């Protein structure tokens, strides 16, 4: 695997910090810690920029080794999208090879999809982290634990150049927006919007109507193209948090949770059954679930899990709710109860990309 040198160096340099700051783990966790020490390594791979990027990951590695008294060397390899990494886990599992990552990161859609192949290990997280993780945080038959909350489906727009400040998705269908909107080629959030019990078939009709308004397609992390005025809005946003870094730099970017569709979904972490270092993977996930790990995540990635009492996202969601926004929660269980979402997501991708 190709490695990012600054991450590898950070992992090596922080190894010495181990025993001085080690905390007392739960009885079940002690055996995991000892097994992780014997493994001595951890391989991670996901799309670049996620989980706080290089800086966030370096802090989390340092915290893990300090907390558990370990000297685990972490190798991070920039990976593909959630579907690409999930497919790679399944392919290697079928071939009886080590997973390309010891920790898989995905949304409810991806966990539900790849869990069908039985490639993830069930883990008793409430026993490993008593008082911190409860049963509601663990889904997919114990194979996935919630790690952070996102607000998908929002509208990012240029606050200086936009013809108006949109408050609903349907506002973007007005004539003054024609040719000035961008969307993303993977039709993010249309999986939720077009499900039965939500907008249903009207969600696909909205995709058709929005497609006629589009000036182009961009990725969710290309919001500088909104700030520059190349496009005046992007819908629907992937996480509801990508715009913050641009705004901090002075970009004229604003964000709105549309009143006609407000969603909360989670990112999950799972340990593949073919992970080369499963116990080190558990320690890394446990570190992310700790109060300090969540603070690092919020500081470096602008997200954390809103159900924790100290959560920054808890305050963010409460602020929107105070404005009358009513959120719907979308989980792995929800996805499994809506088999129509697979086909409608594929259809939305074709519509948005005009294939």
C-alpha cells in the first residue's frame, strides 16, 4: 500500500506517549488491548479528507496510543468512495484475502448494502465501552456503530450572488435559478427523498425538475465553485457541514436545511471479518467514541455524534429545530425496511447525470 508519510510519521512519533497516559479499560476491553498490542499495526483506508483529514487522524492515533498504553503503528492509505471501499472489502473477503482496511466507514445505505454479504464482525460495543455506548448506537446485528451525525440534503448557496435565499428544495425550481444550480453525479440524498413514506415517486419527479435547472455537476467538496459564482447553489448537499471551512475563510457561502425535507443520518464504523488487525481496529473505534475523540472529530471535521451529551452537533441540530425545522432520522434499519431505495437511487443518478 502507498502511505501518507506525515500520518505514518505521526503514528511512529506518538508511540512513546503510550503508557504514561493509559486509562483503565473495562474488563472486556483489557483482552482487546492486549491482543491489539500483539498486532502492533493498524491499516486504515477511506476517501481523503474524511474523519478530520490528516490532522484529525494524527490526533486520534496519538490519543489511542496514549489512552490504551499501546504503540500501534498506523498506516493510512487514501481510498475510494464508500461504495468502492465496501466492494473491495467484499471482494477480498470472498477471495480469502486481508481487507484493504481494518475499519470500514460508510452511511446507513452502505452498511445495509454490504452487510448482506456478512463481511463485518459483530461486536458488543456496550460491553466494551459501558456507560458510553448504548444498544441504540449499534446497528446491523451488532456489526456497525454510529460514529457521527450528518445533515444531508441541504442547500449550499452564494449569499452575495444568489437571486434569493432558498428555504425549501422546491424554491430551486423557480425560473430565476435556471442554469445556476449544481448537483452531484451520485445523486446524494435522493435515496432518502424518493423512498416510500417520504416524497416517494415525487422525489424522482423532483430529480427530473431539478435536472432541467442544473448548470452542471460537482462533487460535494468542490464548494469553491459556489463561492466563485460559477454556480450560485448546490443541491442536495452530502453532509450539511462541508461548507463551513469555506465560510471560515471568508467565502460568501450560506447553508440552509430545507423546510420541506430535513434529514439526519449517521456515519458508521465496522470491522471487516477479514481485517488483518481487528483488535487494533476496535481500539481506534473506541477512541473515536470517547469524549476526547469526539471533540477531535468536531474540531477537525465539524461533525460528531449528536446523541452524546457533550456533542457539538447536538447544539447545531437544536438551533435548526428552534427555527421550526423537523428532522427525520434515517438508520440502517430504515434502509433495510425500504428495498425500493436501491432502484430509485440508481434512477436518480441517471436523471441527475442526464443519462
